[in-house]
């Protein structure tokens, strides 16, 4: 029954993304091609241990890799529950550069604190993995009163609290090959207080993973992500963007120490 419910949830999120994308086509929609190259590492301190690290980083390119869109880094601690689920918290940093007409006309920082819970269901001897990630991010965004100022100084830091929900499915159809699909929704929980949209963005991803080892602890992943921003809080009302993004990611669950 749980798997059926998760399947329905993924289907609903996918349909919601497609419908919302079609609706935003009626507004002014800016479309970009992009490439994100990076890593996502869950690193237990020891095999079957309770504590570990999370390290994540990306270089984001616009027009595939011809221009830099920004960089992103995340670091935190994980606590592994006995049932395979995970609790985590830490910090993150993003440096954004203008890359289209919706972007702020200056480079700007994005400082974050995050908390998350990952719920996993593993089936068929580990060949099918469902996961749901619930993440809260408290964000401080560097802003200027004069957007065309040449100064490196930021006049204030705008606060946003974002809730991110990701539903992911991974199927190992061969010993070292897997298909991956996920959908992630971003919601501004404090939008009412700042007269902004609650719905921030949605990321729909389809890709393939190849394991570099027999334990499937080190993987290379290649896929396409459709990233839709439902209006922008930093531009006039009604403007939206869609990024067609190629993602190349090194992922791992390799422990620091074996038993």
C-alpha cells in the first residue's frame, strides 16, 4: 500500500509540473539551457554507524558551460536511524551570477541553514529504492538598494524560509545500471508576510546512474532536469523561467571505515 501511495504522489507531482509549465507558457517565459556538474556525498564515519557527513557542491553553467551561472556548496551532519532513514542539518552557500533577463543585474550571495529528514524504502534486494526528502532552508539573500551600483557592498539581506519536498525513485535494472526519476517542489513558507508567491520552483529529473563498484557505493549520474521558476520575487509580477539542465553528478555512500 505504501508503494502504491508513493507512485500516486509521484504521478500527481509530475502532472502538476506539466500543467503548471503549460500555464506559465501564457505568461512571459524565459528559457535557458544549463549544465550542473558536481558531487553529492553521504559519508558515514563507519559502516552501519549512526553518524556521518553530507558534502554537496555544484558548478552551474548557463548556455550549457559557456557562461558561469553560479556555484553551490552544502556541508552538514547526518544521523542514520536504525530503520535506514536519515536526519540531517548543516549550512549551505550559493553565489549567483546574472544569466538572463530575469536575473538581478549583480552577483549576489545566498547563505543558508538547513534541516532535513530522508525516508527510504528499499525493495527487491536493494534494486528498487523509493525515498522522500523533507528539507527546510532558512536563507539570507544579499541585496542592493541600487541594483546597478558598482559597489561590492550589500545593503541588506532578505530572509526567505523555503520548504523543499523531493520524491525520488531509483531502479537498478542491471547490476551496475540504474534509472532515476525524481520531482522536487520548493515553497516559500513566509511568502504571505512579504507579499510574494508561495510557489517558488519545481524540478523534474530523469537520468541514469552507473555504479563504479560492486557495492553501488560510488556512482556517476547523468540526466536531464526541467527546472521551472513560477514567477520571480525579484522582477515584475508574471515573469517566469524554465531551465533545461543537464546534470552530471558523482554520488557516494562510501563509509570512512569498514567493520
